[in-house]
DNA sequence: GATCCTCGAGTTCT
DNA sequence: CTCGAGGATC
């Protein structure tokens, strides 16, 4: 064959393979068999290996993966990749529609509806139609460059199918794995003695984050596009649904389940249809997304902080699973609270394997009438903490006894008492109880208290059981030799712990008061007390009446505080701590707050780009503001970052002002 | 006395 | 995140 003919043949093979990929992945309508596909692919490989000069970056043979990289480079997004607010019920969707119609001042709005795929959001950059870069979402502002890995994903076109490619087009979508592909992959992994994945989403994430693209190439990843980022020289359609159609025509796989709804009733009908099909669809979804269809209306609506006002994700209810209740244990908390904990036969729910779930207290247990041996329904509440919803009727084992709270503490044997009108039962042993002593030490060392890095549960167990440490002050007497004798504690980590202890001595009055673990005195109250008294002595000697002069301190809290400081033992520990070198800046009592945020209440949600939660809190406090944990009518500002929680939705519902990090900084500067 | 708003405390898994 | 309960407010 003449060189020209070979080149032509290679060209024809590439076109045929690209076309097969397009029909398979984008149209979901394959026209040739897998065997025929493999034959074409091998012929092209042979041709290219005989004539290396014919190989191009866009050749389908180049999807097999190049050599591994050391790490992924960070790339700033040209247009931030935003998150979408969530709706958890019909009412919230109706409220969303109402807000949209009011803002646009129209009778009805048309929406584009799409499944919310459970995968990883990525950004694909095309220059003059050629795929040049792909990045992960990251924090929304910058992500990781995973171009070589994305190149191996066969559903991602290496070249857009159009005669007039835009100068620049960023395609946004989700990388995911089909359920059946995930199962096959796990079976294969298991066969080869390699680790299996918990769910398709984790499998997709793990596959995409491989440093060696050849591994990614062997994983059955898919792509589904849902929007665009930066676009230059692109005649954008007028609507979201038109945009999806246009992407589809250019060879980008888009969801076949997409639809257009004329009004809010259409949205809810779409939701019910997809929720009903959930099990039979090839992929996992965590809900559906509604977007105002007309792009000019989208622009008019704009953004609130980090999320578009023109879109909302309607989430499916938390997944439930059933398993057997293997037993009920009890735990002893810092305040002596005895909490029953369900031990479950491991069950896979909401993407993780759950073995424990809290039962809160005796009343709750009674209410749900749960007994050991019952089959129970488990769900991950708020998608995080597992809870037992109910027992499945008719699964009770004959003679299964009712659960009773122990009358003696399982750790120290002291009496368990439950005060009238209280839901929790408590061990009355106080600091005599090793469990409470351990928890008190862990609290003292916790990040928001004295922040002693490396003092974890395992170490505290040994220190207390070995009688090396009784009170927090004893921690500062520990030597390298003491620590090196402990299990799982080599010299290096022992030294690290000593360093952390030394560092922790420099603290603040608020942290110190919080670290003491006074009942009913948490972070916020400790801060109020520190600000009000300025130094420790007047606080220690204050009577209950004086204490009630502090904001948010009433009779109960005042009694806890004065009771704590009246105890001889507690005063001794405090003296010993100060003697060991624990210090803080002695401030004058702060009276009226000053600064640009004076008297304003802030609530933080999501991840801010340049500030940690603690830094943001510090910043607000230093300008006289207050930071609270929950949103209400009294909240002045909600500061929202990436992936905000339900607080953002609540803020919008209540009409509370929402700021992003930049807005917060501007406000604090004045 | 009722109601709303906050805070404290406990909790799971990777 | 959620529940329970303390504090503030009317």
C-alpha cells in the first residue's frame, strides 16, 4: 500500500471507531458488535505501530493511557464551578418556583429537568474542537488537572463533532460508573486480590484519581454533560434544553432522561417518574435538578453567594436498609450520660457499611420498641449519622427481653441515676469513674479546647488505666520515658506529643474555661464568660447572682459554674495547671463590642475558599460580631462557602442576607 | 406560661 | 446533624 492510502485507511479507521464510541456512549445505540469494534481497533493499532508518524493525539488508540505522573497540578477554573442548593420536599420546590416567578415577574416558568448523577463533577476544555484539558471540581474555584486520565474515558470526545468548532468551549459534567460495570469491576478486583470499592461513586472517584492513567483506562468510566463554563466563539442556544441538545450533537453524552417541564406540577411529576425508575436505571442518582430553561432568565436571576438562583436539586429521600440488631451496649460520656448504642450486623446503606447506631436514650428505645434480634430499618440521617428508624413488625424473636438501663455504671459500678424530667440517665461516679475521667481528658485536649495534637483515645486509655494521669494537670508532668513505655508509641510520636503539650500551654482564657468541662458551659458560654470577666480570678469567685449578669447565663448555668469552682479538687487542678505553665493573655473585661460587625450575628456554612471556619470565626469576633450555629430570624448574615448545608436554604427561606467570603471581608472592613 | 432561639452534648465513618 | 434543655422574650 502506498503511504497515502495507508494514511487514508488510518483516517477511516479512526472515524469508524470514534463513530462507534459516539453511538455507544452518547446515543446509547450501538451499531457494531464489540468484536467488530475490537477488530477495527487492532487494525488501527497495527497501522500506527508500523507507521508511527501517523499517530495523532486525537487517535482513539491514545486513550490507553500515558506514563504516570507524580502528582496532579492545580488549575484555576476560568468560571467557578458552583454548587446547587438542595430541596428536600415538594414544599421547598414550590417555594423555589414561587421565588423564581416573583423575581422574574411572570405567571409560569419553563424548566429543564435532569437526573442528578452521583459521580464527580469535572470540567473539559476544548480549543477549536480539540480536547486539551480536564480538571476536577475541587473547591469550586480550582481543581486538579486529570487530563491524561480523562483522555481514557471513551465517552469523552477527543474532538467535538462539528464543522465549526468554537474557539474555546468548556463542557461541564459528571464522570460516573454504571452500576453493572461497578459490580463487574469489583468482582475482578476481588479475583485479583485487590481492594474493592464501596459504591459506584467511590469507584469512579478512585479511578479518576489514579496517578497512572493506564489503570484509569482499564476502568469502565462514563461521562455525562450538563452544562458549559467559559465559551468563546460559540453560538449558544437560547435555552438549557437547547444547550443539552447542542452538546449531544457535538458528540458529548448527555442524559437520555432529560425533559422539559412547563410548570411546578411538571417538576413534581418528573421527580416521581424518576424516583420510581431509580432501581431500574443503569446509574445511581441522588436526586433531580431543575434549571430555569431560558438562559436570559437565568442571567436575570443571577446568583446568591455561591449558588445560582435559577436552579435547585430535588434530593431523593435517604436510602434505607434492613439488618439485624445484634445487641445493645451502653457508653458513658463526659458528663456521665449513659447512652445505649445499637450493635448491628454490618449493613451497607447510603454508600458506607454501618455497624453502630446511637439509640439516644431509654425513652427513644421504648418509643420505637426495639429489641435485640429484631430486624430493623437503618438510614443515614442527613446522609451522615446512621439512625434506626423502626423495627420491622413480625421479626421479633420469641422471648426477646425488653431493654433496661443498667442500674450500676458498667465502668465504675456507681449508681446510675435519672433525674425526674430528664431524658438521660447518668453515672453518679463523677471523676471517680474512669470513663468520665477519660472523656474529660479528651475534652481538655480537643481541638477547640487546648488543642493537644496526638492525645487520642488509645493513649488516654493507657494513661488513665496505667494510673499515670488522673487530672489534666498530670499531663504536663509526663516524661519521654513515661510515654515511650506505652503501646503504639515510639520515641518519635512520644516526642511529638510532648511538643504538642508544650505548645498547648500558650492559650486563651476562653479556651481554658471551655477546656475545664464545666457542665452547661460550651464554647459560646466560655467565650462570653472570658469576655465578661477578663481574668480567671473574678470568674472563680463570682456568686450566682453575678454570673447571671453574663448574657445567656441563667440560674441553671450559674449554678453549674459556681458549683464547679467551689469544689476544692477543681481549684487544685487549676492551680496545678497554672503552675505547670499554662498561661493566657490577661485582658480587661470587654464591655460594649466595637468594630464594623458590632452587634451582628453571623452563621457560617460550607467551605470558604481562603479561610478555615476557625479563622472566619476569629475575624468576625475581632470586629465585634457574634457567630452562631443555627439560622433564625435574628441572624443578620449567613456566610456561605462551597457545598453549603441546609443553613443556606433556611437563610433564603427567612430572607436573611447571604455573603460569600469576599462579601464578608468587605463588610468587616466597613 | 408559651414560644422561639441558642447552646451543649453525643455520635458515625473514612 | 439532631435532640434536649436552658435562656430570653413577649
